[in-house]
């Protein structure tokens, strides 16, 4: 589970930085980063749950 948290935070951080570099406002960057963090974490936990259930 720790890898899911780490991956979601890193990808969310990078997504937020990317949209700010591309010209969006910093507040939009925070929103995009937060949304990306939630999406990646949800996908990772779903995958972990699926793999754990299959065993």
C-alpha cells in the first residue's frame, strides 16, 4: 500500500507542476495535482485489491 501512496503523491505533484509550467494559474495547478493524486491512488488501490482477492 505504501507504493500506492508514494506513486500517487509523486504523479500528482508532477501533474501540478506541469500545468503551471504550461501557463495555468497556480491554483489550477493545485487542483489538477490533487485530482491526479486521488485518481492514481484509487486506481492503485483497486489494482491491489484485485490482485489480493485473486490469490
